[in-house]
C-alpha cells in the first residue's frame, strides 16, 4: 500500500482530495494531503476505532487497513458485496494501489459491476502488498470518488486453501480458485497411459457409467455427446482440479457460510478447454455441491498478457457459443475471460454470446497506463525503467503466457522522447514492460515512479478512465457475429 509508511502530519484541509463526507452518526471525514504529497484521512468527531495523530479538531489517520475497516463501518457502501446476478462484472487490478480512482471514473454510467479490489497471491508477492492492503486501497479510493454503486473484492488465482480463508477473514466476497497445478497434460499421453491413469481414479467406474456414451442437450440448439474416450481424457485432465476446487469451496463454506461468490479457473494451461471438457467439469462440480458463479475455461487462441487476442476467429466464435450455452443451461453461471487486458476484439463477442452474463479480469493494462504517464512526464525515468525491465525479462516472464522477443525491441537510447509512448504500444516491448512490474516495484525506481503518478494524478486518472473505458464500452457492444459455416 503506497501511503502507509508516511506520517500524515500536514495540517488538515491542505490540498483536499475529496469532498467531506458525513456518516449517519454525524462524524465527518475527508482525505487530505500529507507533507510528502500522499493522502491521509481527517476524522472529525466519532473517531473511535481510528488510529492516527491527534490534531485540534480530530485525528489525522494514515491510510491503513485498520482505518479502512473503521471507515467502512461508518459507510456501508464501502463494504465489498457480491456480484448482482443481472449485471456483467469487471475486475480492475490495481497493482500500485493508485489506479482505482481512474477505474471508477471509467465506469461512467455503465451497468458493469466493478471488482475494485482484485489481486492474486502471486501479484501481491511481486508488489510487496497483501490482501488487506489491496482492499484498503480500494476502500479509500471509493470514498475519495464518492462511489456508492457497490463493488466486489476478488482474492484472485488462489492455489492454497489457507490463502482463501485469510481473504475471507478480511471481508473479501469473491474467491477465484486456480487449480491449474492439478490439471494433467493429457495431450502428451499415449492411450495406454491415459487408460491407466483413469483406472487409478477413485470412482472411475462410476464416472464411466454416469457420463460415457451419453448425449446431453445443452440449451435449445446444442447437443454434446460424451464418448468414453472424451470422459477418460476429461477425467484424467481435470479430475485433480475438480477435487481441489471442491476442497477449497467447502473450506470457505464452512468458514463463512454460503454468502460468497466462487469462481473456478482453469485458464492458465497450455491446452484449450473443449466444450465437452467444460461440460464434464461443470457437471462434476455441481454433483459435488460446489456452488460456483463463474467458470474460466482456457479458450482457444493466444490469450497473452497486455495484447489483443490472436487465433482462428471462426473457431473461437463457434466454441464460445458452445461454452456460453453450457453455462446458461447449467444454472446460468458466468463465463470468465481472464487475461482480459486489451482483448478489445473479443469483448463484443463475449458479451453477445453470454447475453452479458460474463466476467472479465484485467490488471497489467493499468500498470502500462501508469508507464505512459511516466513516459510523457519524465522520459529519462521511463528509460531507466525500460532498461531495468529488459534486464529482468528472462526471470519475470517465467509465469506468464507471452511471445515477446526482446531482440525485436529497438535500442531505447536511440529513441526520441516522443517515441517512448509508442514503445509501450508495440507488442514485444509492451509485454516486456508488462511482466516486469514486480521487479520495478522492488527496485530503486519505485519511489520516483510513485512520485510522478502522485504529482500528475489527474493525468493518471484521466488516462486510466480513457483506456479502461474502452474495455467497459466493448462489453456494452454485444456483437451477433457468428462463425463461418
């Protein structure tokens, strides 16, 4: 969290960053600038539960998770809530803790329900933040913008049950289970190995009897047949993932009851999820009592970070329609598009196929917008960040699906200042910059990076509102394009 290490000692009222807001109990709160340009919460009257420095008319409080919780106790619109069933949802990943005001402004009058707090354990490890920091940053940003429309909090890409339970304790409402470590690479297995693996699964004969050589009517237009070979492959490929997702769901339900949103994500795998495999996974999750509101299959094509989708569009449209029919027929859960950052070509198709019953996640695209602000305002700092990103690329790319080749990036020192922003838009350099966020935020460049964004925060927020607004607008353009026959 950006501001928690600074002492908010500036006089209350200095450079107010938000209108004063009064709680039902008459207490007044506002955000003010601290002595180094960060923000502090000025609390007047009713300061029980807040921690800060006493000033003549109240407390000046750092933007800590404890103070965020105390503020949410005064204003219920600052408490995370579940996704409304009748609205598309969109996850805004704020890796710096500085972008959420721009995300809120991107919403404008859109019906999209925002997930303002969304980070994974992996991302938090790279940024030096925690689930509590992420939620606090979202809380103070919603307060700053006076956003009373409601927002969710997603503990993203959870691999460990203990992490899910920690997020639940903090008040998160959305839990994304990532059982990718339990997905088997059946595409590399020979038939004898597949059969042996299937036979070793507890209850394999029951699975065969339940699904093999059966036909399933999926909606009004789709019929899928699960042959024995399809069942064997699906059970071996996803059986471990289904079991892990079930264990995490049950642990959450035991801890907090049934009042939470649960997503199962199998998108971070090499092989696409076929419609038949999707059907098998969904049926098995339902049979095991897993109440999920969203499922993220691995779609066909290149779902790489920070750039638009590439692949066979006819196949994507055809299979998307099938995936959407399965989701609709099995209870109407959402299809989730991960790695959604800048997938502008897919948004209208996605919204159209699902009738708006969809969820999209972004994160790195907001970091790239922040880099654009730095490139325009302090080109030399951007050059140093870009050089550091290139040096760290070999290590940083390890956990991401990307195709960037640093050899195709022109020498940064040879570019004019006006060309640096173009570097952020080019495929190879964009991905190199994208995956380096953790290295930069743990480097000597962090403080200067944050300083530029604070000094030029309106530029930053306006740029975010424009760029993320394109994403939101794309989900409002429901395309009826169909694949070629």
